C-alpha cells in the first residue's frame, strides 16, 4: 500500500456500516478504535450473535441517524482517558481513507459528549500510516452532504436485519418467511400477537412480550388471523408509533377485513366489483335484493374468511330464506350480484410493493361455486391481462398494503374485485407458479429499511 500521512483528525468512511463520511480523531494513545453508537442491542443465535445500533454521524445533529448491524467478534473491557472502565462490543469493519481501505476492529460506545464521532486507535493505524500530530485533515476531505441526498440509500450496504413475523400459526407461510429471511442472513423471530401487550405513553411507547420489552425491529411482517383483527391491528399501530416499518399497516388490514368497509373503499377509488348492497333492517329485504339484481345472488357474512359464511342463493325465495336466517343470528352480511360467467373460478393476484408478482386461477371443487383452496379448490398458473394487472395493483394501493392477495372475477364487463386479503397464504401460489414469492417480500423489506436522506437545516 502507498504510504499515507494522517493528522490528528481525518475524514474517513465505513462503507460496511453505511457511513460514507465521518470525522475521526486519531489517538495513538488508544489501542482500539471506538465508534459513537446508541440503542445498542444484541440479536441472533448465541453461537453467532450480531449487534444492531444507531449512529449519529454528525455532531449536534441527533435527527440524522444511521442504523447499522454487524457480527460481534468480541466483548472487551476498555478504560477511557478519564479512567472509567466499560464493557464494549467489538465488531470488524472496513476503514476507507484516501482511496485505500483495510479491515479494522471497532468498539461501540456512547461518544455523544465528544466532538469526534469516532476515535482511531493504534490497531487501525497500520505500518503504511505516518502520523503528523500537529496537523489535521491531511487526507482528502469528505462531506456531510451525502446524508442529505439520495446517494445515501445507494451507498447503504445489505445488512443483517432483525425482523418480527406476527403470527400465531406454524404454517407454510410462517415457516417460509423464517426460512427465506434466515437464508439471506437476517434474524427472523415469530411473535404470537396475542401475547404482546403495550405500554402506551407519549415519551416512550413500547411493545412487551412475555414480561420483556420487545427490541427494535427493522421490520414487522403481520400475519394477523381474522379472529384477532382488532387486537392484532392495535399491536401493529404500536409498532407504527415507535417508527418500525410494517409491511402492511394497521389501517389497511382493518379496512380490508371488514367486507362492507372494503367495498366502500373500492367504490370510492372506482375499482370494479360485483354490485353490492347492505341493510340493517329486516323490512328492507326485498329492496336490498332489488338493488343488486335478480337471483342467483351471493349472501356473505361481513366477517367471513376462506369461503366460510358465503352462500349462493339460486332463487329469490332461497335468498329471502338465507337473509332471514342470517338476521335471526344477528349477523352482519351483504348481498352481492352473482357473476355467472366466472363459473366457479377466480384469479388470485399476489401484489408486492405495487407489482403483481404472481397470479393463479382457482377453480372450485366439483359442485362448489367457491374457489377457495382451503375448501378443496384447485389452482394453476394463469396469464392475466393488463386491465386485470392494473385492477389488482389499484386495489392493493387503495388499502395501502405492501403485500396483498387480490381476488378477481372475470366478467363480461371487465375484472371485478371480490376481496383484498392482507394476509395471503404463500403455499398455493408458490406451488402453482413455482415462484419465490417470499423472496420478493424480502426484496421490498431490504429496500425500505435503507436510510432516508435527512432534510438540510437552514443556514447549515
């Protein structure tokens, strides 16, 4: 390596941590280098622990925070210049100065009282470094401007993430989320939503689990069952309050689960759907049916999932009987036009981050108008039209969902949205299309958790 001369302060970069510009004090009296870090948390298996921490790279700018993670290589007792001893985590990273780079060890500590966010010790100053202790910034200047521009995201490395899957079920979808995430080097923890509880206050809102505060997650993937929608969305709202990226937000899940609310959202966005009517009074039965059209009609419970609580009434008399029966149970339901030309088939489009990543045609079991795979239906890969693709994307966007299963019917007047599912299963569509859908979910998470450029302050 070409010889470099350092003054007592230099601009450096730590590309492995996503820190493209930071000022470091050069201190030959210290053995190990130190980096200013806060919110330090250990995660991952005990055999291969990692550490997640935040760095304020610019002194006096607490609003600029870069989240980093790295494997822990050691835990060391370090005595600072004022004589205080502290146990610190040690990580290995790459130091970049003057067009050269080399590996160094760094300890993590709170340096908020120090002007320099980093200290370079003897171990980092290899044989090709000369020190001129009376001068400063002998190497090329870097600039904090990078933290205010989009290039910050491009410079951010793919780091190990700590991800929570909110799920009570050990099923294919949950197992795939764990398996694919771990294969990418992330730590994926499955959290039982009903065992979460919340500390709600303005200063430090928290989520607790089994007697402990949950750590800071880079992302949360909600897999909320229909039976716990209300509590599950409350837990997600708490994560949103903390500032955690949630793949599907609480508002979108709540709206999509309530079939009446969902149809109102679709209608407001002028998205095609079967003609739908709803009424609370038993006196309105015939008027309700007249709004939708002639029999056959679909009568659907508002809380139904997987095809349960969905009845096809072949005649007007049958429709009246079903409606009376549902009213007798004090159940909320809606009445919908039956799209005959769909012939017991629908199309499930899986939308991830505003793109249809896979689609399959689902056909109902013999004699069943419902096409749900849970009810014995079958699935095969299908090519969809541009109109169908656009409709699915618009439907997912209407609810603000990062992942959505949009169910469409092919009608003579174009695609009609039957339902927007905020916790779509991956098994049927991965088996039918042979695509790695869960990988697409992680592509979106990895892109979304990259740091955002900070606003510039006036006059600085």
